[in-house]
C-alpha cells in the first residue's frame, strides 16, 4: 500500500504532488553520487529550476504558487523520498522565501528584487547564520562575522559554517554584527562578489549531499542597501511554521526506507524458508510497527500545519506544537530506520543497498533545529507556568 498519498485533499494538491513525484524519481538516481561527493549535484538544481520548483512558495503575482504550509510539507515529504539531502537543502530556500513573502521582513524594493530573481530566473537563496564559535543561531550567540560601513557600502569579514548548498547558491543572506550600528543585521550577498569564497569542508556521516561547506568572507563589499534586516536587540523567537520542512524531509526518507524494506521482504527468501521473509511473523510485526510510527508522526505534523493555515490568528500559540512535531517526527524516523535495519539484517550495512544511507542520513535529523532539549524545556515551562 502506498502511504505517501494519504494526505492529498484537493485537485491542486494532487497536481503539485505529481510535480514533486516526477522530481523525486529523477533525484533518486543521483542520491549515491551526492553522498559520495559530499555535495549537491548541479544536475539536481537544473531539474528543480526546469520544473519551476524554486518559486513555489512565492506569491502568484511573482510567478509562484503561494503554497500553504500544508502543501509545502506535502511536496517536501515526497521530494525527500527521492533524495533527502536535496529536499532538505531546497526546503531551506523555499522556507526562507515563504518567510520573506509572508512576514514582510524586508523593504519593498529589496524584496521585489529577490522575489523577481527567484520567480523569473529561479535563483537559489539561503540564510547563512551558523559559526564555529556560536554554534546554532537558535542558541542566541552573537555573530563574530562583522560588517563596517564605508560611505555607501558595507565591508564584511567572517566565516559561516553549515552553509547548506554553499557551492550552488546564487545569493547568501549573511548575519553579521554591524559595528557602526551596534546591532545584528542580515546582508544579501550575490555569489560572484569579490572576496567571497567557499571552503569545501563538508565531510560528515550523514546528509552529505547538502554540501554544507564553509563560507568565507574577506573584505566583501556590497551596497549599504543590501543590509536587508537590522535588529539592535535580541529578537524573541516566534513561531516559524516553515521550519516544519525539516520533519517533513525526515519522514519522507523514513517512508522511502519503509517502501524499500517492504520490497526487500517480499522478494528475499533464504533457503531455510519456504516463503519470502514477508510471511515471517516477527518481520510482519516490525513492518506494522513502522507504519504505526509513521502514521502517528504524520497525522501530528499535518494537523498542526492545517491549524497554522486555517487559523493564522492563533499562530502565536503554536510555538510548542511546532517544536514537538519536529521532535516526534525526527525521533520516529530514527525508530523507523532502526526497525528497517533489523528486518534487512547485516546486509543492510552494504553500500550496494540503500539502507545504510537512509540510516546515516536520518540520524542527522536529531541535530537540526529546534533541538530536543529546547523543545522539552519549552513544554515543561508551558505546563508549569
């Protein structure tokens, strides 16, 4: 049974879902290449551009589809069935574009510029915030990357780590401490700017295909109008629905592992048995557990997304639910792949089979924001307040 289509509700969602399905099948063919090379294949970006996938979260007035959060997750989950690393990567881009479009964070002139670049030219954008000394930006560290004002320009110096898609991005939105204003800002930097380069350092256990290398800035100069966001005091973190692209991605990979292990179980028959292992009780029990875990996590995720879409006036109350979805989904995906590996056995560790990559890639979800300890702490604070 195909569990992937369970949450399609409308003809529009079916149409969009088919777009993601066609892309997923193409991305799957390059999944091993991305893993081997620890980079996001340029051909994957070409496929996404050709299908106008990079503009889906833009308003229709800019050539997008004005995706709802529910639709965004539906597509990202399906894309991740093909290649989780590419899905997670493009999810950051789509999420940033959705946030800029809905929250009006930039001046109209600069938003209009980047929206047209994405809508008309399918340009790729991501935020670059993580640094060696500060760790995840969700922990609230002050960036060591600096920007100084020189007449009508900004001069930026610093280093960003975990820069997803670093080598293939068209624009980097870099956080920096703006000395002259004693404030933290975000600066839009085009890829071909002098002094900007990528140091290929990404060599991780899992999610290697995100190509999250280091971004180096040495006296990078951009017009001062490229200072697109500025905050002189720490912002109280608010709910960001688009971050649910993270759990959607890991659940998509878990679904792919589920589908592959079912095929394996139906077709593998050791000479000690008269039937394939799909007829063995303990194997059937594990597959039943897999579907139960996926069902619980997915219904939770999609119900929260639907609430976000249908009740925008209640979004400020959804902070704990959004965090809980990520915790439940990523932990459930890890439990699913553990069950998958028990069904496949030792041969699942072979590079000739897809399971060991699922195993490594799904582990990475535990390290995406928000972290489990922060979610639990928020839930406890809410319960005890």
